[in-house]
């Protein structure tokens, strides 16, 4: 599963960060020998040992183009680094810029041309089913439910200035409450004991009580995560299980689309373009549901049964127009910081 400060706060976030077809043969290299290239990815992208990595190895075997992976942190940190190095990038392709961060990347001239959609999904509040059953409390269903005193001190969210799902959840509240209303909503969440972590990884695996089927030791039974987190809990359950220990509050969801693109300034634009084309082909896309737990954009991919059974499907997720995000993102992040963290 996947996982932003831009503009005047770029340098500060960088310091925080220290905390075609299936063969992809739609472009032709101009060099005599295909080059090794680097794909910059967020920290939940696997670097070895999964079918996704096997697909990249098959791309190399077919084209002669080696693919190295560089993990750049959470998606927000990744985009910030890319903006700071635009034109002199640390890689050739970047994977995983979502629609909440896309304007930061395009304004920063990160990509050579327009990036390509590669997957989509929804950021939603997840709940620990066993915790709510044991306490005789119904889980929250909507954003409005989360400020009810019944859920005091139960929710952990990610900081929208450093985390992609954190920003997506902030945008869900903006879409639901409107200007003026969302600020009051977050004041109410703060009064109701919301906890904040800088990254999805920390929030989910350290603070959420439902992670690992309840083995995490976390103290919060509500967490901002993904509609596709439940099938991940089934697939990786130890010992194995055939039901999901976590549920999804469908009235809290924000829809995300992720993109990949050739980084401006790459020394290997032809090879990079081949890789981006491959990333949308069936050979790679079919591995996304059970590795990154996102929806493939290629319509020829059939979803695995376990993913289709347990991934929640919001019927009316919140969205915000990309132009509105671009115009207001930094101000909203700053306002959120002043309301929640100060």
C-alpha cells in the first residue's frame, strides 16, 4: 500500500525525509547498448522478492534495460525531493505521484511531458473489527461520526504536510465541510483526541490496533489507511485466515489516482519511456492488486479473488478538483498545522 510540503516549506520537508504493450517495446533506445535506469519509488514499493519485482526482471530480460529502484520515502517526501532536483534528477522514472501531489510535481517541472496514470484506489478510515466488537461499540461510518465523543482518543491520522494519505484525508474533510467548515471540523477532531503521525507506515503498523490481525500492539482502533487494506491483512496473515480483521468506514473515503512518468533531465529518455509503457501493460499491472494493493488501470487485468472479496468499494468517495488542490494545498496544510499541531 501506498502512501508534502511544497513551495516555501520544501527545504524543511527534505530535512524531515532524513526522518503500449506488455513488453514495453513502444520506444527504441538511441544508444548502442541499452542502459541501466533508475525508478524512484515511495517507501511501500517492494524492492525485491515479489511478483512485481519479477515483472521488472522480465522487462530487463526482454529489453536489456536494467531497472534499479531508489526508495525516496513517503510519497510526499518523494515529490519534494523530485521538485528540489528537477532537471537533475536522482533517477529516470518516478512511480507513485498521486492526484493530491500531482500539481506540486507539474508546477515543479519534475516530468518530461505528462505523467501516465498507473493505478487508483481510495484513502479511508479503517477500523479494528475485534476492538469494536469487544467494546460493544459500532464503528464509525462517516466523517461526522469521528467527532462523536464515543470515538474520543480512538483515531490516528497522518500529517498532511508529510504524508500522501494524510493529505487525502484532509482533502476529504475539505470536500465534505467546505471552506470554513473543515477548519472547525479539525478543531473538533483535535478536541476528540485525534493522534497524528508523520507517515502511514508509523500510523498503521505502530499505532493501529488492528494491524497484523491485532498483533501490532497499537493503541488506536481507527486509522487513516486504504479501502484495500483488508485484503492485505488476509494475504499476509500469520497464521493464515480467511476473513479480514479490519473494516472500512465507507463514508470517509477520498479517491486517489497514481501516476508514473519520465523525469526531466534523464540521460536515458528512450529507455525511461519504454519502462513507463511497460508499467501500464498487463504483465506489470496484474501484479499490483496483491503487492501494492491498488486497482490496476489496465482494463485487461482480472482482479484476484481475495482482493475482489475483501477490498472495499466506496460508491461515492470524496474528490477535489486538481486545480483547486493546486491553488490551495499549501494554505490548507499550513492552516491544518496551526489548528492541529499548535
